C-alpha cells in the first residue's frame, strides 16, 4: 500500500470519529452558504497574459521534511503576491504537513488573492469547513474518492460558493473528473503512491483535457523552462511549493517572479 492509500485510510478513520451530527451538519452548511464571497480561483488562472502561478505555503512535507520553520504563512503569502503569484495554496493537513485551517485563515485574511485549500478531503463537511476558512477553492484528490463521492463534493462545493480543483494522476482519474463535470483540473506530476515526480504526466494527460477546462500542472516545477514545457502541453497554470520553499527569502522572491513571468 502506497503513501496516499495509507493516508486516505487514516484520514477517513479520524473524520469518522469527528463527524458532525445531522443538526450540526445542517448548521455548518448554512454557515458556509452565508460566508462572504471571495474571488474566483478559476477566473484568476485564466486572467492576464502569463501562465498563472499558484504559489504554495506548507510547513513541511513527507518528501522534503521541514520547509518553513518559524515563518508566518501571511508573510510568505504577501511575498508571493508582491512577486506576481496569481493565487495561493495552503496545506492544512496536520499529521504529515504540520498545517492547519488557521494557516489558511491567516492567508485568506491577509492577501487579496484566491486561496486553495490543499488537504485530504474525504467528506462534505470538509467542503463546508474549507469555505468557512475563507478559501476560494478546495483540492479534491480523485484517487481517494469514489465517483459518487467526487460528484457529491463538487456539487456541494458549488452550493456554498466554493470551487473544486480536482486532482488527477492518470487517464482513469481524468476521465472520472470530467465525468462529474469538473471545470478546474490539476494534473499532479507526483505519484502520491511512490512520491516520485515526472513532468511527462502533464505531457501525456493534457492532450485529453477539453479546451473549456482550466488546467493546472502540479509538482516538479522548478524553473521557467518547466513552466514553458507544461504550458506547451496545454496548462493554463502551475502550482509550485517545495522548489520555492526550499529557498531563502531573497532567492525565493526572485524565483517566484521568474515562474510567474512566463508568457502564455
């Protein structure tokens, strides 16, 4: 069993213990629906004449270890904004990434860019929690969700004014994402079973994505040349985290500017 399968099992067990009761669930939905609207992630990724950069904040990762010790998420987000990022991504998983919804709230409050919540979301309550934390969109990983679960989450996200970035890694997952009506799809170049990365995944899958779908290439992007490669494959945007967060502040700002400066 690979990393992602083990992680999904752990998350499902934890969420089952913490699941809200029916009345609490209904209140959560109504609060999410009443939340002030935020900017559209998909619109931000389609705007402008450059390949859009979704720049990520995460404290650590299983593959890279500690990344942002002592840094405040809102400060990193502000630097990203000042250097051309079109949107932000925040890892909120605690056990493996040391994140939290508080990190997402801090970013959403401090920077006027749409924020994506990255986590292992396996239930509709997680969609509502994401909306309440101020995110514009939630990441949904196709591999850990059945078709019915994925469809229900995409529909629930729409109900409360949240966008869904459906993440895929192979042809079967891409077909399922399209089948449930996803209009915002992320191709993860990292195999979350083995944690290996290859940009050829975007090269291969992008040609199967209809032109009306906004396409994001995720993971393994380290340079402007990498951005050009996935752009030429069909990506409208890139999501970059570790290759930025491994750098010291000055170099990180410079790299952010380089990655956000590639013309469409």
